[in-house]
C-alpha cells in the first residue's frame, strides 16, 4: 500500500471515530501523491479520495476512489458552468486510474482542485453551528481571524470545488474554510498537518461556543415537559412506538430506533424546540437522513395515552399534507417522484426521539444525525441565531437527480427487509435455525430463550445490535412475555413476525405421566404460545401493518403415537390455536399459520435433553440411530433437519403466500398418518 494511502486511511479512521467530528458516512478525506504508471513505467500523479457512500470511521483502501490528477484538473477547461455541473460527476469516470477503486463522490472536485497534498471535508457539530449562524461570516472572522475563511452556501459539486480553490489561492495563510450552511474543509502539506488543521478549526469553534454561548439557548423548560423517570419513560416509549412506527410506515414499511439521551430529552423539554425543529436541519448529510423537518408531539408525557395516540394521528396527517405541499412548491418537471410523505424523525416531549429507516442501521443513524442537528442548533442559538439553508435549497438536494441515481444503484432489498421477527426458544435447535434464516433474508431478529447465554450467543452469530438482540424469556410467565415484547419494540420499533417455537417434551406412558409432567408441557407450549400470541397481537394491531404469527407445532398434533399423551395433547392445543387465531386476527391483516415438523434429531435441544433417549427406547433403536430411523419410516426416506423447518417459516412469511392463513405445513418427509384431512 502506498505510504500516502496508509496515512490517509489512518487519519480518516481517527476522524470518523468521533460523531461530533463527522457523522456516519459523512464528509470525505483525500491525499495526493506520485506513483508509477504500470503502462509507461513513468511517474503518475494520483488523487486518493473517499468514494461515494463510504464511512470515514471504517474505510479501507477498497473504499477509496483513485483518479489521475492531471485529467481531473483538466476538467476545469471543459466545465460547462453551474447549470450543468452535475455532468461533471460522470466525467470523473474518465479520470480514473486503472480500475479506479470506489465510485467518485460529488465532492471529488473539492479535493482534486485545491492545491494541497491532503484535504479533509468534515461535518463537525461546532463547525456547522458557525456555518448555520445568522452572522456566520462575522463569527468566522472573530473566531479564526484570517486562518479560516468563509465560503457562502453552495450545493456540493464542481462549482463549490472551484469556490474553495479560489479562496485557498487568494489566502495562502489559510488552513481551511467554513462552508456556509454545510461544514468545514481543511488542508495541509502532510497528512499530519491536515488533521491538525481540521482539529484546530473544530476545537477553536467549540471553545468559542463554550466560552461565549448563553447557557440556555433553547429557552426555559416547559412545565410538565420534563423527562419522565427512566422506567416510566421506557414504558411510555414502548406504548407509543408501535403506533408511531405504523404511522411512519404509511408509504413504505420502516424499521425504528428509540433514543432518550440527555441531549434529546433536554431539547424536547425546552420552550424553543418546536420553532427550531420547524426550521429543519441544514447540513446536506443531515436532512437527507432526517428529512426536511421532524414531526413534533405537542402534548406533555403525562397526557392520557389515548389522547396522545389521537393527537399523533392528527399530527401525522398534517405532516403528510405539509410534506406534499413542500414537494409541490419546489418540484419541476424534471424532479424525481415524491419518495414518501412520512416523517423520519418523531420528537416526543418527556420521552425521547423515534427515528426510522429502511433498516435498523439507517434508522439508528438518522437518530444520530438528528442529535448532531440538535448540537448544531444549540451552538448557533448560543452565540447568534440558527439560520439553516432555505427550503428551496433543501429540496434541490433532497430531490437531486444524483441522489436519485445513487438510490437506484442500491441492491434490491431482501425478502424480509424491514420486517421485525421475534422467535421464542431461539437459543438452540429449530429456533436457532429459524433465527438464522430470517436474519439472512433481511429481518431484524429478537432472539428469546430461557437460557440467556444461549440467546446472546445466537444473537451474536447474527451480527451486531442492528441485526439482532437477545432477550431472556420464560414463555410461561405473562409478565416476562410483556417485558420481552416491550424490549423488542424498543429495539426495533415494533414487530411483524412472531414464531412460537419454545418447547420441551417428556416421553411417558399415560400411567407414568404425572400431573407435573402434564403441566410443564402445557405451560410451555400451550399456555406459552397463547401468552406470546396475545401480547404480540396487541403490537401488530396497534401498528396496523398486518403481520405473521407462526406456530412450530408437530406431526404429533395429528398422529397418535405411544407414550406421548402430554406432548401430543399440548401440540394439538397449539395446532388449534393456529385455526382460532387465524379466524380472529384475519380482520387485522394478521396471518396465523403453523409448521408440523417430525423427527428433527440433529441440532435439537429437545432431543438432546432426554427426549431422544426416551423415544429411542420406545422404538427399540440406538439413540445415535434415531434420526435414521425416523427417516426410514417416511415416504421420502429423508432426515428432517432444523434448517428444513426454518425454510417453511420463511416460505410462509416472505410475501408470496399473502392469501394464506390457518394453514399447517408438514415438514416431516412424509408421514401418511399425519396427513391433514
């Protein structure tokens, strides 16, 4: 790896590690240097710059675009002017060196045209606070003297690169610029100097805000809008999350994220937050994630829940009307179609912030960006007046043809994208296989199990908290079920897909089956499934987005075998719950189906826990041969594995069987005695 590239990546990772320095996937960094042209053997001057969509905190060499500097700078001579500057992005492709690495971003010109070996473009909270202050040019001069200059707002692109280059040439003493309404750009002769200059701008801006800023820039706390105590706050958030997610998913399903950090709670408690929120964010990276402005609840957190829900519905209808009007005010015949009129950010006094996106990471990052925006507003209001770019400019970026093209290049969503699944008994066996399949198909998964360590291990296998969370759950305890569902809702915003899989079994004859044997199996499978279905159905109904409930029943719900009275009766109870709930919940768009496995020996927690030995004894075969025995008694002569059950769950919930409910799917390799009649 080229030494300049090594230094660039290390610098980028350091700068990107701090969200107050630059936000996720925001900003870009670059380095220029000499390499050997593999064709001519002579020297070639190159620009390495963060590619489109990359994240500074995690970028590697593969995330850099590599361009020939001479060709990039030659574009100045063919630049057709600001009205056609978007054409220059396509022209960057003709400047690539070799395969060119990542796709060049819109900011490439800024990095290539500035005559410095290293350039940073960042979105620090303190820098944007100065950039969005009503008297930003004057503050820039007061804070930095002539070391940092002001560049008026201009949409990112080739012309902005020319603007910054002109300022840098006219001010050789300058280490960087404040970009009006946007962020900062700094440069240096070495990577170390460039990073030092970036940090000097950020540090100086923050010190000025801290020393000169008034203490309560958002105004006084509104009586009654103070944060609820933590437990009450989380309970209220869980009660509201499903309704809010349903509203935010009116145009297309969304995943949610909840934030109740001190920054958010202080902002929504203050008198000035509604007016400031209405002004919207300013930095392009912010409002592309958070939309032009948030939806703000105007009731205290102690208002009756029914009143709050009713008010949220009213505010949502008004938000959609306002957003459509915003689109119609600024759209031209060439504008992309409106992408949806639902809010991405919802602020609730005393409770916190709900943010939404096409997946958990997008939802979480939208919330992080709005926290950045709050910090920006606080800084600007502390020393001046918050004055973001105007609405027309926001629209030009939100509905920019280049942004639309970027969206069009995104891969097709997986079948279960945006769906939030809760799987019981997912710490091993069939439940673990189901959790893995649902996550692989794009779902966010809540892994529940009585064995907390096992649940955590499976959640870890599925990825980080953006993909899966572990929640301990004893399905026989109604309070524990309610708590687990609240945890799921707070983790991802709601629920869409519930799998009643938790189970156990004892193989005994009628005379040997004790009352305790009967009770424990019915408590876990019959009662447990009922409790989980009841609690999750409340969420599904409140969301008004439909949903799926799947029962992992058994061939034994139909087949009468020896020494199996308690297990078979509990499974038959589950099987009839499928029919009963399908009939009751269909009016809400909730589909209830079942899967009837048989002989799932390998990987099964039930079989490993003693059931396998007991059934082997009943059938007179060695326990290690039990799977083969079950396979040979089937029509297909195939052994059933946990993955086969997971496949059935996927087929039932992935969207092709939209008109199917009350169905039991056998996954038993063919047991004629268990055929549905």
